């Protein structure tokens, strides 16, 4: 990702997307093609609904690409089936360098979750660039009596029928970490309310549909800063710079 003060070169911009179909590298071997590229809008497919972490990253990247090149880069959200719909769409798109995939962890995780995938992660894509890394987090509304994960677990054990947790689609890492929380802390009645994307799952918490959310730090961060929700624990190996006091799990 770039800022106005450090705009990348045209070469770096064109190489700075997440993944594209297998024939795209041929584009960069042809100098005349490189000079003309892109001569029409480039689609960046986000395999999730709007408002989630991958969507936010995608919109930052497309804005930087458009500013740096003067060309048109657009986000197209194709959520569903744990990201398989969007990933399958890109895998079968014309391999001309005009359809990119902003891949998430689902790209590798889904191989172990689904018997059949509409793509082959080993042969259908070419990796271009790593864009961002963001940890997951457990969050509650500011009105929640739980100030830590330990306190939330105690509350959920004391009144198991009272607490539900919102998660993005089945197979995403926030959903998997919610399942791990249930198993590890013996919370069998902590029902997972599955939403179409991370933004939707967070909205479920904000509207009090659930009492806790398992999400990515990206979309949760503005609400934490605004004080509308409280982070209980980051699922990360080390402290996160923006939230140095947040406990890790």
C-alpha cells in the first residue's frame, strides 16, 4: 500500500496486486503490452462482502493504484461459500491481467475444509504481492460487563443461554478461532451466528444481536477507538503497534 508522500513507480504499482490468473506474467514479458496496460478498467475481486478487512484493504489499494497510474481500478465483491465463489470466479476468468484476486487466508484454509473447490490453489493463480497482515480479535460492546476474555468466559459459563458470538462465513479464521474458543473453554452453548462477511458480523454485535464477536482487527479498530466496542484479546503472537496494551491470546 502507498501514501501520497511515497507514491510507487508504475512498475511497482502494476506488480503490487495480490494474485492473478496464470497467463498474466506473459503481459510483463511484452514491453509494448506493458506500455499500453491497462487500457481498460482492472477488476480486483474481493471474495467477501463489503466492510470486512479484505474489502478495506482492497479499497485502499485501488485508490492508490488509480492515483499513481491515472487508470481505473475497481473493487468487485463476490462473497459467499467461505470465499470460494470469488476465488473460483477469478480462477476461470480470462487470463489477460484484468482480473485480480485479493486473496485471504481462505485461499489456503479452504483446501482442508472442502472436498471440492472451484479452483486449484497450486495451478490456477500466480502470487504477485503480499499486501497486509492483520490479527483477529474478540470484541464486545462497551456496555458489556466483561473487561477481559477471562471475565467473558466466566459470564458465559454462568449463564450459557445468554451468550452468542457473531462470526464471518464458515471456514474463515475468525470463525475457526470462535470454534476453538468453544472447545478449549468448554462453552458448548456459545452459539455461532454466521454472517456473510466480517463487516456484517461486526454489525451484529453493534446492534446487540450477539454479545461477542470474533472478527479481524481491521474493521473493529475504528469502533474500538471510538469507544463503542471493547477489545478483549488479540489472536496474535506479539503486541500490535496500534494497541500495545491489548492482551494477546
